[in-house]
């Protein structure tokens, strides 16, 4: 049986503007480093310089480069005093600015012969070279990544201030794989995700799981169509949600968006491709607003071939990078293999007829 569509479709821009209206970033929280990973950084603590002073970067002899001019194996330089042996991490002795390898100095009793020249900074890690004084651990508005965590640990910081919006996903039986996919993308966006299975596909059972008392964003997976068994929309309405059911977006026309109380709600179809498209177009901008994330980066490459689009419906194309071009994988309908291969996605506005082959396209990366 052919699936019927909602009687009217709300433009994507209209639905997104309504969802974002009046929303403020969530309150920052301090989390241990392991929990802060992937979250969006807020005001970061200013770190102390590391290392605090010049230290040896290699094992060897600490010396002053200006004293070694002309030294070679053919013309050894005799030292008045024995040099100091240092190992990695040792503070450089006063007046020393280079470290020579063990074989570059010959020691015989109280006599030291230098067999090579040195240059200032050779074998030395300068004070502040790893972390500059008062550098932030991470950039506010950007995800806390592995590099930020490394800086924090080296500087002795054990907690970071981040924004971590709370997402509640309610799954209608039959869409479990889709729920887990969306949960994975949500966690990658820095959200704290809780998943809940409705007891059945009945409207009352779904309504019982629609608790927004402790979440910033509510997402449902499955049951958003117009068939008799698709009860997620009816359950949301039963709970008092104000919804626009049916979006001028392909894939994802049977989805819905609105508010349940003050909490934004996005009802995703059970199909993985449709659900992911709506997540990218509607839910991800909400997550970014709650996190006060800086605008996501796009990558501009020429299209390997033409993308045609219908005016009046926003469409999302999946792309893969091939030979420094974007090769379209799927437009309109997204097979699972296209989702698995995609490097990026491209939103085609409803007013646009598509893109010509060779035209630059600014695409968002699927995984930053």
C-alpha cells in the first residue's frame, strides 16, 4: 500500500525558525575530562605555561652553543669544566642552551673534548613551547577534542566547563535501529542522551513515555506517518504538543516538529534515511543552539555531476569525496549503503532547482 502524506507540508525554514524561537543556550556545567569529551566548550580556564622553564628534550650533554663554534671530530674543542649530563625532562642548567648527543663529547678523567658544534635550542624544549602562558584548554563554542583533553591533562586541569544539552529519545517499537543511529549522532554532537522504548505502538503507551520534565529536547523515532499504526503524532497531541505534521523536506516529509510545553519536539520517521535527514536539518541546529556552538564548518568542492531538485521541497543530498570533487550518492531517498559511505551532506533550499556539474557546493561533513 502506498503511504499517504500529510495534507499540507510546512516549509523547512518555517519549521526551523519556530523551533529555534526563544531558545537560549543551556547552563554550563563542569565535568570530568572523560565526560567533557565531545561536549561544546564554554569559558575555558587559562592554563599555566608548560614546561615552566627550558628543559631537555633529549638525553645528552647540556652546553652553551656559542662556546662550541668550530668544534668537530677533526678539531676537538677542549672544555675547562666538565659539562652536565641531562635526561629528557630535566631543567636545563643555568647558561646552557643546547643538548649534544652522548657521542659528541668524549670524557677522559677531568678532560672533556667536544666533537661537534651546537645551535641554540638544539635538544631543548623551551619554556611555554607546549602550552603558552594563559592559553585556553579549548576554544569556546567548539567541541572538546582529544587535543584539548591532552592540554588540560598536561596542565593539571581535571574538569572543564561545557554545555551538555539533555536529549530524550522515545522509540516506537519497530524503529529500534533508527533510534540507536540517532542516539549515536546525538552523542557525537555533545548531547547527553537517554533512550526510552514505548511499551507498544498504541497511542496511550507512547504517551506514557513522553516525559519532558528533565530534557531540553524531545525526539521520537517511528510512528510519525499517516497510517493507522503510526501513533506517535497522536500521542504527542494527546499530551498537549503543538505540532506541524508534514515538512517540505525530502527525505522526511512525514516528520513533525513543534513544542511540548516549552520543550522543542521533533518526531522522526522510523526509516533510517528519513530520520537522519530530519535530524540533520532540524534537530542538529537545535542541539547547536542549546550548546552555543560556533557555526559548523563547510567544505566547498565542485560537484562531479549534476544534482536536480524540485522547487518547493527542500532536499538533502548525500555526498562522497572523489578526486577532490563531491560525488552525489543519494538525493530524495537514502539507501543504507549511501548513509554508510557518505562523507558530507548538502541542503538544497526549496527555492533552488539544484546544482550543475562542476558548480562549487558547500557541504557539511557527516563527522567532524
